[in-house]
C-alpha cells in the first residue's frame, strides 16, 4: 500500500519510505507530511529492513526511473510486474551468455518471493475495519483501523463518555459510525473478542480469535491505549502527585538541567522551567560552560548550578521548589554540594535517570529510587520535563557546534568526505542513527572497513544524549 501521509503516526511500527528526490527506500518509524510515499506497517523491523535491502539492491540493475516505478507497484501489493521484468532480464542476459548477471536477476526475485511467501502477503479485495478501545475513568477511547489489501490505510481515534457498559457504548458508536456518508460498510467489521456482543450478520460483525484479523484488532486496542496515555496532562494534579511521592510540598515551580558536549568540546548546559506542570519558556536559559576543560559532566553541572542560583540570590528572584537533574547520583551530588556548601540553599534535588533506550526510567531522590507508576501523572510530567530539557540543550549544542565551524560530527572523521557524508545522512537520517548502526552496515554503503570502524568509535565516544 502506497499513500501520502497527512497526519501523525506512532513510532512503534515499521514502515518503508520511498523518497523520490533522491530515490531512496529506507525503513522508518516516523511518517512525515512530505512528498515521499509510505508502505506498511510491516510485521517487524527485521522484515521491513530485509525487504528494503532486497529492493534497494535492484536499483543499480534497473536504473533509477524503472526502479522507482516498480517499487511503487510492488509495495502496493502487485508483485507480478517486477517478477515479469526480472524474469525477462534474466532470459536476456542468459541469451547473451552473461550467466552471472542472469543469476543475479534470478536470485533477487527468489529472495523476494521467499520473503513474500514467509509473511503471507496476499493482495486481496476484502475491505476490513478493525476496532479497539481503552477506558480511563468515565471516558472511553474508540479507535478504528481501515484495512485494505491487508495494509492499514488510515486510523482514527475518538474519546466519548462511557455509557452503562463498554458493549453498549461500542454498539452505539458503530451504529453512528456507519451512518456517516464517508464511512462505507466494509466486507468485515472486526471487534475485540473480549466484548459480549450479539452477532450482526447484516453488518458483518466479527470477533476473530486468531490470525491476521485478531492481530489487526490488537493493533487497534494498542492504538487506543496509546491515545489514553498521551491524553492532555493535568499539570496541577501531576505536580501534587509528584510532591506526595517525594514527601515534599507540591513543587509548583520546577527547574531542570541537562548538559551536552562533543568529546569535551563545545560543552554547554541548558535549563527549562515548569510552573504548575506547564513549561514556562520565557524563563528558559542557555549556558556556555566557561571553567571546565575536557569532558567533566560533574564539574559542568557544578558551574551552571552556581551561576544560576548565585544570580537568583543576588537579584532576589524566586527560587524553585524542586530542581531536576538529567543524570544519576554523581550529577545530583554535584548540584547539592554547590547549593548547600557554597550557597547555603536547601532546595530538593532529584535525578532523572534514563534507560538504555534513552527514555525516562526512574527518579532518584535522597539516594533512593522513587516508586512511580509509569502510567501515573507524576511520571508523565517527569518524562515531559526530561524530553523538553534534552530537546532544548541539544538544539543549543547544535547551534554552537555549527557556529564553531563543525558542520557535523562526520566532518571530524578522517576518510568521511562530502560524498560519503551525504550517503550516510541519506541512509540513516541523523547522527544518532549512524552511531547506532553496526560497522557491517556502514561497510555495505561502500565505506572502507577501517574508516567505518573509526567512525563507529568516534560516534560512540561522543555525547549524543
């Protein structure tokens, strides 16, 4: 299925992105409102990457224009044109006694055919709508996946007041849904098997228990759950809950800090402010570290904490109720030492610790992990603050980095010139993705092994968080 995406999608699915200029097929989790065409979602990232690699391998054989045309058709679910083309090319090359090239065409199609067969991708004219739900309080989020040719073409989500029961709410919603002119009744209406619903043969209501249809319903349910989690945050209640968890008065003003650097160079810090659970962007501050030489995160934190709060004391400005540090015990201790020993301030300081995927994992306070449910308002507020301070410091770091003459981290690596830099950025999209790529993937792009290993080493040592 090929389509132009008009809205936001979730990051939990793998899609194939077919860009036109330049002509590149890549795996992505983010669908943008651009001119590229998107296909998916796919069963998992490995399947999507394998398919991308196989189709990309045909580009030098077919030429860009013919490759683009065939990719569009293939990803739309019509595999026959590409099969016929590769078979024709194979026979032509065999006639010319170019047996190696003929085998290349044959092998490409065999690998694609095997992948198609393994994943049971079958083009079908059956139309299906899958429904899911998630309940929060007296509200229920109802989601719909519009499935055509076994690909999700569109998704919708609405939140309504829960009636006497989930079943009653769902049945009323379905009736209204298909009364709308723009919602044609599909071949099958797929509903969660957990609901007790009377069979409606007239509208083809089904409650699948296994297979593709059950998987589609589970995706709809997961989508609904994600919509409930990302619903508008009640900032004031989140602040009260956070104060209760920490054993302090509700921290109506919170200031959060994060550092960023490139192998000790261009060391910067940034601070964001939240009042009553909402960002107060007019109070955000950026800091260029002045006294620290080399990569010393603790020293950088001590400098910025002293500069911030010595100034507030001098001007008589309001102090925060809570200070959050992006980091663990070392960064927290560094901040507390400055506040208490140098400035005589007793402001609560907590550390926002990330997991291995750079997502908010837990809060550290008074040397202990604060027990917070990850679906709680307090934890969602912490995640929002940590993401915001990280975004703000990274933006400032990149501005400083560019001004100091570094167009990119790639420019610091011997053997990475303009052409190779362009290839890397085109394939991976961002420095963080290049840093996460194995050396073998870099070599596949035509980068010498020694250069790829050095690039991987430089990026792994750089502070990209």
